[in-house]
């Protein structure tokens, strides 16, 4: 991790772009998948459904129909199936570039391209929620995302609420490379105490996931931990709609 990356990440976290008070009547959790590999739907969604939960799938249009490094990604039919099942489709840019290294003009064009792609496949989805590719954020890209999206999710761990910066939602990884069940339970307890909102994120879902993916058992552990103490389990868009109301 370069010094410039660390400096950008630190500066972005110190800068608040869209401070918002979340009015939640009880703690909440959202489960999200980045990119997204098709296994997040075929293996991940059935786990969510067993707990009565819907997920947020952050789609990067450039991955549509592709297979890279052994991972098969969503296609247009899968996107429609995910939407029709009541899950949320979010934006993850089109080209999945490292945002802080791309000019604002090129980044805006790429975000426009992804929005057009999603509209052509799914129709108007309304205000989109965003996840930064690779979790990389700089003050410049944070301002850009904050002005453009209902929310923008990073990968810095923490509880959202009661005051939250919607331009950089905190998130908890569900990834093989860092899996620690006790850490998940610690964050659940922290969100319960603060009446806050946890946003979990992963990528692929399988019994042998990539370092950035989760097993079904990992996903089930986090769902059970949140459901057991009465969390609402909803996609990002629904939690934001309730919190605003």
C-alpha cells in the first residue's frame, strides 16, 4: 500500500461531505456484494433469503458477461433476476478503475456510462447508491461521489450512525483473507449499543472463495448474529429511506 494511497485514504476519512443524522428505531444491517461475481447471486442470495434479508449488489458494467481469473460475473439476465427478487442494484463504476488515479472528467464519464448501462438493462432505478472500486477514496473523489449518489460506501470499518457521512459509509468485511467471527460479533454489539447501522461487504460466495469472497457459512454467521439481536436486515436503499423518514 503506497504512501499516497494511505494519505488519500486518511484525508478522505477526515473530511465530511454529507453529514446526516440517521433516525433508526432499531439497529440495522445491510449485506452487499461488489463487482459482482455471479456466485454472490447463486450462492449468496439463498443464504440471505433464509434470513428474510435482501442484499445490495454493486454492479460494474464492464464485468457484465465476463470471466476473469476464474470468476464468472453477472450478465444482463442475472441483473434482472436480482432486481425482480427484490434486491438492490447499486453502482460500482463501469470500468472499475482506481478512482483517485483517474481525472474527475474521466471518472464522471465512467459513472455516466455505468448509469446508462443499468438503465438500458433495468430501466430507471431511481437514486443509485455507490461503492468505491477497491474501496479507494480521495478527498476529490469523495466530493464527486457525494454530489452524485444517494450514498457512497467505502471499506473502512465502523458503525454508521447516529451521525453518518453518506459520502463514505463505513463497512465491515466478510472476506476469507480477514475472517474473524469474534470481530463480526464485536461490531454487532457496537451497532446494537449505538442503535446504528452495519454495512457488510464481500465479493464472491462459495465453499472455496477468493481471498476477497466469503463462504456461505461466513455469510450465515453474520446474518445470524444480527438477526439474533433484532437487527433489521435490509438493502442500503431501504435503510436510507427509513432513516430519512
